[in-house]
C-alpha cells in the first residue's frame, strides 16, 4: 500500500536482485533516475506506473527472467528496456514485451500477413502481435513503454459468426491463423486469455499454439490430470513469446487485460501441477517413427459429449514433420483432425474412436501410451487390418506401415475392460474423408474410377481439376505456393462431397 518515488539524484537507484519479491502501490521514476529488475526477481505495482527515467528488466538464459506487473495505468516519457535471452533452436516466434514502434535493430523480423498468407519482412512493431526472427540465440533488447492492456484484431476468411465466406476478399492466406504475442513485461496467464475471448476462436481450435522448434503444442481448457501431458509444458506464456490462434471470423478482437499478467519467471521451462482436483480418466497415445514422436489425447468426463465440445476438443495444428497422429470426432465428424478429444465416460466401452496416422514414407512405427485409469477399464488399440488388439496400458504395439498411409480407418481406440468387447468397426460409415496434408488434398475412401475432384479458392475460381485414379486413396497435388482456405468438391456419380480445407 506504499507509494514509491525514485528521485533523480542521490544514491537511491534500486536494483531488485537475489530472491527479492518487491511490491508497491504507485511507482514514480523521476527524470534521470533509474531502476533495474534482475533475472529471477519480480516487482508488482498494484497502482500506476509513471516512468520518466530508465527502467530495465533482465533475463539470464532462457530459464530465468525478470518480471514486472502493473495493474493500473502506465505513462511517462522514460524508456523501459526488456532484455530477452533466446535459445538458438527454440524461441523462433517472438513478441515485444513493451509498447514500441520499432523492433530491435541488428536482427531480421517477419510478420505473418494473414490475408495473403505470406511472411513479410518488417521493422515496425505492434503490441500483442507476434513475429518470427532468425533463431540464432543471443539477447534481444526491446525498448519502449510498459503496456497494461492491448486489443489486437484478428483476420479470417469469414464475414460473421455464421461462418459465411467473405468472397470479396479472394484467396485467403492461412484460413484464419493469426500470429499473436504476449504484450506484457510478465508472463501471460493463458487460461484467463481464453476465458476473456471465447467467441474470437474457431470452435474446433479454442486454444493457443506454440512452436517449440520442431512442432506445435497447444494450451487449451484445462483438464485435471493432464497439465502439460501431450500439450505445452505450462499454462503461462513467457514475456516475449509469440503464439498462433485460429480466428473465428474477420473483425474479432483479442483482448489482453491487466488481470492476465502473472509472475512465472521460468515459463515456459517449468510447469505448475494442480493437486486440488482428481484427474480425469484418459489416455495419451504416442506413435514413434525413428527419432520422431507425436501424441494425441483422448479423455473422458461425463460433462462432455460425443460431438464437439469447444475448448475441450482441440484441433491439431500440424507441421507435417514426418508423421502425425490424431483422432476424429466420434459424432458429427467434419474432417477435422483433433489433438485432444474429450468424451463422456458413461458408455465409453461401446464407442470406437477413429485414430488417424499420416506418414508419407511409411516404415516401422511403435504405438505406446500413458494413461489415467477409468476403474477396471483399459485402453485398447485395435488394428483393423491385422485384427490385433493391444492393451496400451501394459504394452506397446509395433507395426510396419506402407508408404502413403493417411487418415483414420485402420486404427481404432477404445476404453473397455477386456478385448472381447472389441468389435470390428468396419469402414466407419461412408468411408469418404477429405483433408489437407503436406500441401496436398488427401481423399480417402471408395470412389469410382470416373470420380472427379475440383478445388476452388474463396473467390470461386477453380485452381485444380483432377480425375481420381485409385479407389481407396487419392492425392491432389496443389499448385506450388498454395496457402490458405480452399473448397474441395468431389463428384462420384450422383454423390457429391464438399469440404473446406486449410493449407498452412
């Protein structure tokens, strides 16, 4: 409850260091005065900040940083400098922890232009927006003023909440993927960010996605017992971290509020595990091919449904790095691949969950799992081709996949007490599924020899027209550089399938 003023003269030019946890009400830094916040320490200003001098916040490596929270207003003519240490192979998407018109000199930065789907080199900077930079490590210094609240607009190819295409815009870059970033001099509480902006996200992708140097990991609605498992290692985003979101429609505004600031000086290198709630039953299924591992989650709770549960069912944001694994919704599947699917526990032993695997080169793979038990139930992997059922709670399953293995249909997942409750799932309904993988349109299912596939951009122009050759698996190679949202129309006699796909 104490107001603090740092004068321009005298010996009182404080450095917050060691294990100090500093707090005050209003803070004034006079002209020619200075203050430093060392790595591993933090300062909370419960009132307002008036900085007419110099404020510096330091980091020490990627695992420790200084942190400052200002809950009130921020003003003044002084400069706040935030030194961000970046690992050479990890910290590629960044954001400015301070309000600044320019990005640091001596480095190259690119912004993601969503409507065109292109990376554009830039030196200008917006709070709350993310950028990518050359991942060469070292320290990057951001200079500006402290921000306490930010509004960052989002772009998408839809004109309203009813998801109608905005055809006046023509080809749309990433189909609604926006690169945002933490605008604060502290970590960002993602749970509060998600709850503040629920209508801004595509319902199937109500999460934030962070790139760790090889793949994207998500932070979504928290599920007890799965904090950090199969997703990002913490629910807080470090100062200076950029992340992707999928906007619901054009004109949404993502709000960053003062309450979202949190002191987590080692994020994203450590996680805080909740101990006040019982974990939900579920399983994390991992597929390993060579040195590459990918995982998908299936979790059970009677508050969920077999259809889409926004915030809990989380769509997959894939980098096409060798191999992918995912599930399809048990009910109302719309060709979206899910990184996490949550289902009702009641009746789980009667539900077969489609498990999809994408691998272009094929080869030997190993399925394994980590699980939270559901009573006496186990988690069974069923191979529809070999007829083998494997209890993933006790052992792994090795299998050699042929080249061009794509989509669900062969592998299924089920929570049941014994293998005798596994029934052959057949072809999973119509058997026709359309999605994008590796810059190609993948069509899996039995179609006639004269079936045709047309691909249109959002302006209605046909950019590809192909005749299907194989009955079970077909590929349509998109033109070089194709990115964004496209509409696929598959005509097979009297049957017509229309799907929306996104190519990143």
